C-alpha cells in the first residue's frame, strides 16, 4: 500500500516494513506548511479538535504543543509543558534523578524517547508502540502504560496516544 499525503495526494514513501503498511495517509512537508491556507485553520487548531490525545514534539523530545485531549490526560496546561522534555511533561520518576530526563541510565530504555528518535532517524512512522512510565509523584504514585504512535512532519514529530492506562501503586 502506498502512503500518500491526505491533502495533496503526493506519495510520501514506499512502505517497506510492517509499521508503514498500517499507515495509509500522512501529511507532506509542503502541505504542513500550507495547512492554514488549505484548511482555513492553523495546525494547532486542527489538532485541538481531535479527540485523540496528540502532542507535537521536537527532534529532542521537547513538547511544543499538546491538544486538549492530551492536556487532560497529563493534567497540565500548555504553558506548563511547552519546551519541557517528555519525562518532565509526564512526571517520570527518572526525570528527577541527577542529569534529568534523557540523561539517566533508565532513559536508554524509554520507549517514548526511543520511538521519537527512531522516527526522526528513519523518517518512518511508528504505530502502536508499547510504552510505560514510572511516575512516583508524592501525591499519586502510578505507572502509566500506553500505546503510542509517531510520525515525522517537517521538523517536528506528531506523537499520539492510541491507548492509555494509569495504574496506581
């Protein structure tokens, strides 16, 4: 199956692995840049209307946008997460260790970081990747299990949460 831009119908890339076969449409860089013109709304407005939790992160996994569904799950406002690393956004217990998010021994196994990095490296989407976070918040210790998907769009990565389960410890 060919992956095509949902807006201009340009072919995005040839499917050459199982994950690519699960994604039929995306958005090319030109259409992303012209989304405001084509849809009459900015990308952030479009993403905000989605019921699926979506975050936009930079190549180094810093949050630059989250739609309302994602902010509700996180329990934070946009100004609290903008520019923050993923571990800080989700309050990963390991992000509080010396070095912070992305710089501890535990971070090498972080499925969220690794999935974003793989998407940046290969420019290929990742679909339904299992991820879990140990969130030892003083008030509410919990483990968050998710299925996440990512797609590279221009210089950003769209990261959406396909499924989430919060387990209290």
